[in-house]
């Protein structure tokens, strides 16, 4: 049994695989995180329940088929450490791993398993270039591997410059939507159920603005999912 894969054992000896959460050695089929770290993640199970806290954020603001977050976010937690490494330290594999976890949870839920396409919340182009990638798109790639559905990375975009609000009326100023997002490929989401994805949700203002733009396409059903949920 110990010699089933001697080449892998030798590789692990000279190039040990370490958990990105705690730094301990990884064993067997463990890849990014050890089982001990995985067990510490506070899963919300929101994907099973209507009227969950994420859906309540959007009541009266955005018509949704459903909304959920996979994990609870708290400050100074293991999840915060991993999110920082994912968003700012170039560790895309963390996001890809969590995306797969999200995908596994969605296919277990009747409320989220019938999604036609995934849409990552777009970053401002300058920010994406500086960071090297869009973290929401990485999550979508992981979800897509499990659910076998397309990721539409250019269906909605965030323009390079925001239009001035000098001549906008009071309603336009209050909504503050124009100029932030632009529906670029309406035909790709017409009459489809799309899932808008981001990493963390607090007030939901940015997702709300993007969601309103997506709903301009005819017959769209919109759901929202984030990796983590944090209370205000």
C-alpha cells in the first residue's frame, strides 16, 4: 500500500505539499486545504432555503429567482486570510477550489441547479489589469467545472470611464447605476436563468446595480451567489 505511487512519494519528500490555510503537510487526496481547515469553514446552507439573509438584502430592490452565499465571513478568520491570498496575492487556485465547492452545493439544491449560465461581477478594466484577474471569474470557472454550464465573462462590462452625473436628475443620481455597468451581450442571456457571482456580499449595492443592467435583457431570470456573506 505504501509503495502504490513511489514517484509521488519521492516528489512529496523533496517538494512537500502544504495546506494554504495552516501550512501543514497535505496527505492523500488533499490538494489546497487540509481536512482540518476544511472542517473549520462555517457553511451557511443558504442555497437550500428561500428568504435567507442574502435574499432579504435585495427585497424591494431587485427581483430575484434566488440568492445565497456559501460561507459566513468573519474578521481575522481563516476565510479572511484565504480571501486575501486569493484576491491580492495571486493565489487563483484558492478561488478555483471554492468555486468547485460552490458548484457542488448548487447541484444539491433544487433552487440553484437549473442555471443556464454564470456571470462574474465585472471589475473595472484598470483594476483587473492591476490584479491580473477577476476573482469572480475564477470562482465562476470552478463552479462551471462542476455544473457544466458556460461562463459569460463579457455579457456585462464595467466601462473604463464613468459618465459625469452633472446633468442627471435626482433619481439617476440616487440609483447611481448608469456608467457603472453596461449590458454588452444581451442576446446571450435572453430568456435564460443566469447566476451573477461575486466573492463577498455586505450591502449588495454593486450586485444590485449590475443586476438591474442584466434584467434589461428580455426574459432573463436572475439569481445571485457569493462565496461569503458578512453582516453589516
